[in-house]
């Protein structure tokens, strides 16, 4: 299984391949790299945070997103050594990840683990508007990634990670701090389909399809203090909704002038629930279109609730967010009702009946403090 820079796939059209991260297409009008000057570690933008870039309404933006996995302090904060232990040569470890790990930028123990790029100001965006974030293309920046379980977090805190258990599978290891990390590589089939590979036992391999998406996409919060990167909210942020891949749109209620768009937490794949704490975390080059939606058009998306909402090529997606999973479910249903009544003119009773007969409500994630349900 080679550990060299592998071809990257544009999930939007499945036809663009490149030999390494340096040769990936830049599909946007603007290109924002993740550096010490353009990123925050564990903190989302608030009203006081100055933008690192300003774009026009409707502009396209390419972001080189960095995964926090492999550079966190509990993994040694040395991605060359961390990934090298799994057979990855230094040349295949991204330069921006190495630079951030070696810099003075550091996660605050009171905040989150994510590397967050931005904020980006969208000219003309004002509170009361919606920011529409269309994901146009996603390219893998590496051929590998990791899944981690740490700090007694995940769906089974107190059970996993199990410090007493012997780890026998070849690519699942425990750090000195107790974090359990499973290393995955990517297999690309002749038909272009891509799979994550997770080795177990003497010779077993579990395969699962890749479905790249950006876990954190948000707007700046109106809050004055630091904004933790882990819990999602009205600002969007760490939504971890696996359907927000290429061809999707996320609608976010603007809270400050210019919107303050930001992104991070790139994924190669995730199952609904994200039960271990992380999914297959790995860096992506993402291109998005940022557009402002106002007035009646905005109301027809979110009704009067003013909560994040999404769409794909085939579905509208209502989101519910709360520390109580039952309340998150109720909020997702209320959001779906608000959309249907505003968009179609159904009364609430008819819309409720339709949802019961035709809609699927699924758990997005249960690991971010504020739990997510999408319908």
C-alpha cells in the first residue's frame, strides 16, 4: 500500500485528477491558504475579528483546509513524526500542517481543537440576510487521514477509549495521553470510486466509501467573547452534516456586517452520529460560492425561525441543534414545518402529516456538546 501523494478527486464532477497536492486545480476566483495569519486554532470568528479577505456577493472562493488531526498536542504536535510512524514519508505531509504545528499558534484548553480558516467578509451582507454557501468542488489534499477517540468523549464516554484494552490492529494506536487513533489510507478503484481502508487483525481490511465534506462552515457570531469551535449553533460552525458535500448549499443567518464566513474540520467520510468523536478527518481543497439572500427569498428558506438550513440536488434539509437530543429533534421538525409553510403554503397540520409520511430525521452527530439532527 503506497504512502506517496495520491491522485485527488473533484467530487463535484469526478473527472479532475492530479498527481499531488501542489497540482490541484484552483476553481475559485479567490484562493485562501491556511496559514498562521489566516487561521485560528479552536476558536471561531466573532464580531471583533477582522476579515482576512473580502469578496463580492456571488464570488467563488477556494480554501486550502487543514485538519487538526495529526498536529494536536496529544498526538505530539509533530505531523512528520506522527504520520511517519504509520509509514507516510515527510514529502507527503502537508507544508501548511507542518508550519502551523511548528508555529506559536496553539489551541486553548478552554476552546476547541479545530484549525479554522477565515473570516472572509462578503460585501453587502447584513444582519437579517442569509449567507448561501454552495460547495462547488472538493479535492483530497492527501491520500490518508485519521479517526480519533479521546478524553472519554464520543457516544460511549466511560467505555471508550479503554485504557486497559490491548490494541492489536496494525493501524490503531494509543498515544501516551490515551488518545486512540486509527490511521486510514485511500483506495481508488479503476471506475474512480474511492474508499477508506482500515486494517485490522493479521490481514483484514475494512473498506468504506469516501464522501468528502467540510464539517465547519459558519458565519461570525455577534458574541463579544471567544467562540468555542466545537458546539454548532445559529452561526452554523461545527454542524458535521455529511450531506453538505459537492452540489449542496448551506444557508446561514448573518449576524454581523460582512457575514464573516469561515471553514475548517475537513472530512473524507463520516457516518451519521460520528460516534467515536471524529470521523475520517483529512485535509481538503474546497471551492465555495458565497451569495447573500435577502427579504422574501430568505424567508422562503427558513420561514421565521432564522436557523441554518441546507439543500442538496435532491433534498431540502432542516437542522435541529441542542444539547438535548430530543430537543434537537423537535427543533429540526419545527424548522421543516417553517420551511414547508413558507415555501409551499401548506398549513402546519398538513405539513406535519407530510413530514410524518415522507421525511427522514437522522442524527448528524452526538459528540459536539450541542447535538445535531437533520431532516
